[in-house]
């Protein structure tokens, strides 16, 4: 039975709702192999959501630019002559040629290499060869500037953009859980992104690469070689019985280890001076680096619950904040069967140079093309995606039922919707529950009205 839609045959809303069953925690594999589903994702998710663009440290000066993507739309993120950050589609309005070929740099304007149309840093068309002689002055330059993102904003210096003018503000879009996720990056002070983004393409569907970041079930099996090699102490980071899942609106979530309340009380009693000394010694452990405790300043950003979080946030749809906030990863879709993975290294401005070098080296060998963990993960994602293409294999649903019906959403004084539990698949189920909401909504108004409410009671 061929479950793949013919080209151009979009699934209807009933089909989409059937792909994920929240009652059983099962997922139809066609979501990883259907071209029509993928096209709908580009339209209803990526063109509508707030997408991460860059950090302010990557474009500090007028004319600095960085190339990124919103779905498959390539964009130029640039600081214009007024110091404002613009997000411009990297396509000439004349014949569609890409204006910027370099991934990052500084420019006074953007000139198309095809016919020489010239655009200001804010996207205005300022020069057209032959405007008088060839166009007879009939071309109204004010109507042919570069297309822009509908909204651009930042949180803690991390810039995002959306193509949808009806999207809520970035602050509201992130919600409490999204803001905690980004707050983990700056929990110990201002940060900079290290020059150079590690990039590679894995033959997997982007959603498998996203839902894996919530998965702490695979760590002791998939990444056993990292422990055997002495690169890191897998047992020290796993904490199978001390896990927390935070549920955020629109699909944001955080999943992973949590510091128990009694342990956090012990950490709170340590002075910030001693915590900084522990940070300086973090690479001296022979079993791998030990993340230092967060300084008291972090509680203002994260709140008491976020302060205890040691898990992985995902800012929906595709931005991963790694453990301890020293890396960011984008999972950029390149068709149903390919994902381009980007890794940014994010370090505190005040980090001593010796520790900075060690952290950069460690990050490079943790994730990314040379990362021990990423190589394990990439093989799993590839094989899982490939199986979704099999005529018989794709008729069997994925099972994400771990912990289903066994945990209660906490109703303490915190406003964070969460469960504190063992290793589970609550976050994966939340991801796909919200994914169906995005795909079945025809507009932001409909998505706001009908998206899944934050969980209550037993989940």
C-alpha cells in the first residue's frame, strides 16, 4: 500500500489529525516521507513561525550581514545604516538571482551580479543600470525593493524573524518556556557567538532531528562509545530518574535532567565566587568536563524552576539550545529526506581565554560534523527516515508512548507547566501534538484560537 501522496495532492485536515494519536502516543511514518506534507510545513510552519536568524555579536557594525534561512527561503540578516537589523530575502527582484554568495561579511549595499541592480542595506532599490536609456524611466524603484520579513525582533540579543505580519510578538510567541530556553544561554552573563558555523547535511527528515533532542532514552545506548573512549561520563549526565519536561505554547518544550530541590538548595548555599572557581576547573575532570553551577544572577532570568533545568530546549520549530547553553543548533529542512544541521558555539564574554579554547575544542568534538555524539545520532536519524520510505515499513506507526498516563502536571506556585519524572516521551508527544495544530491552521488567527492548551492533570 503506497501511503505517499502524489505530487500536488495535499492532505486534508482530517488526514493530518490522524497522523498523530495523542491517546496512544503513536505517529504515522508518512509525516517523514510525504512531499505534500513537507510543502505544507514550509507554508504553515516555517513561513508563519518566528525563526532564529543570528546573534547581535555576529553583526555588530553597520553593513555586517549573515546569511540564514526561513524554511527554504534564504535571507540576508543585515545591520542597516540606521543601526537597525533588517531581514531581506536574498533574491533580486529583477530575475531572482541571489545577491549575497558569501555566508557572512560586510557590505555598503547589495549589487546583483546578473544585471547590476543595486539595493541599499534596508532593501530599497537605489540603482538600476539603464534606467533612463533602457527603461525610459518607466520603472518605479520604490516598488521594486527587496522583500522583507514582516517582523524582526530579538530576545537577549538573539534575533528572530517571521514572514507573517499577523504573528504575535516575539515575546508572546516564546512564552515562558521559550524565554527560559533562551535564558539558559545568558544565565552567566553576556555572550558572543564564536566565528564559524559548523554545517553538514544528514539524510533525514528535519522532525526526527528535532524530536531527538528531547530523547534521553537513547543516550546510554547510542552514545556508549563516547563514554568508553573517555570523552565524557555518560552516567554523570543521564539522571534517568531526575527528569523534567516543560510544556510551552505553540510547541516549545524543554526536556532532560533536573536538579532535585535538595541539591539545588546546596548549590544556592555556594557563593558566586566559589561557583566561578568551579567554572575555571570544569575541564580538569578526567572523566570529562563538569558543567559548573549557575551563579545567583541566573535566577532573575530563569526563575526557580528554570534554575534547576539541565535539559534541552527546542524553540519551535527547529532551534535547539544545548545542555549548559554553550551551543545552538538549527535543523534546516532540505526536502523530506535531508536536513542541514548548523552548530553555533555560544560563550560568555567574560570567559578566560584558556577556558574558551578548551570549550571550543570540546564543543567541536561533541556535536557537528566532527562530533562524537552527532555521528551516532546522524546514523539513527538517517535509518529511521529511510525506513519511512519502505512500502511495508511505513505502514507501521512510531511508538512514543513512554510515560503516557503516568505523570501529573505540577500545580505548585510556579507558572511553568511541567512534569518532574523519569525518562519519558512527553516532550516528543507535545511536539507532534502542536505540529498537527500548525499544519491544520489556515492562519495565525486560527492557530491562536485552536492550538493545544498547556497540559493540566495527568498526561
